C-alpha cells in the first residue's frame, strides 16, 4: 500500500541530506582555492623577487622553523578533532599551516627555472581538474582503496629513503617522481570521493570540512612537487 506521508518524509530527508552534502563540498573547495591562492602567492614571491630568495638562502633557520611548524599543524589538524572542528581556531591553524607550506614550496621552487615551475603548475592544474571531474562522474568506488593506497605510500617512502642513500641517479629519480605523481593522482580521486559521500562506501562527516580541504591540498601540493621533479630531472 502506498504511504504518501512516509514517502514525503523520505524525499524531504533525502533532499536535506543532499543539500547538506553540497554545502559541505562548496565549503571545502572554497577553502581549498584560498589555500592554493596563498601558496601560488608565496611561489611567485620567490620566483620573481630576488631579495626574498636571497634572504631565505641566507637564513636557513626560517626553512627549519616553517618545516617544524608544518608538521605540528598537520598533527593538530589530523589527530585532534577538537582543534579542526572548533571555529575559528580551525581556520587559524589551517591558514597558518598553508602559509608555512607556501613558504616551503617557495624555497623549493626557487631552485628551479621559472619556466619549469610554471610548466609544473599548469600540468598540476590540468591533472587535478581532470581527476576531480573523473571522481565526480565515475561509477568506480575508490573509497574502498584507502588501505592499498596507504601501503603504496609506505613503499614510496622507503623508495625515497633508498634514493637518498644511493648516489644521485637521474633515471632512479625520474622513476621515483613518476610513481609519486601516480600515487597522489590516485589520492586526489580517493579524497574527492570520500568527500562526496552518496553511494560511496566511506564518506567524511559534513563537520570535517577542514580535514577534507587539508587532504585535497596536500594531494595537490605533493602532485606538484613530483611533477616539478620530473620536469627538472628530464631537463637535466
């Protein structure tokens, strides 16, 4: 027997849940775009302002402080739900982390040619956008692959340590950078789908917009670094 009242309640509940999820996605991408803008500002500063580049090279303590703060902020946002869910402290920590990460990326980019950095930025933008569209359209559920991606991340980390120990080899560096780019490309799809919810097996709570933005930002940053390394090694 058709229950009109129950069906109406179900439709309203589904609509409400979808509206909350869409608002959550919009908030995540708004935060992400601001983070990317701040990061691009730091990179541009190091690429086009020689005084900033030289001051950074003459004061290595700034790089060390930024690196330590980056690790501290990541731990606070990843392991402390009270920090990442409480506003405005979550935004303060996130954008302080973004500023430190932008500074680090600026120092790294300053060791490459300007056209190499711009090429890496362009390729990263195209790849990230394409993978995001793919994640929204595909019927494949990548949220079930979190464990496998984590294992590949550990393997990549060990491979990176091996590359540091062995004498510099351009082919080995290219292989490492290529594998890293592939891994974080997969992570972009994974973190996009886990943010989307819906029919996917796993999903983030709408309260975790800071955590979702942090994940996607780190995926894009790491993808950029690996692509930059590929371009640099290929030109060498």
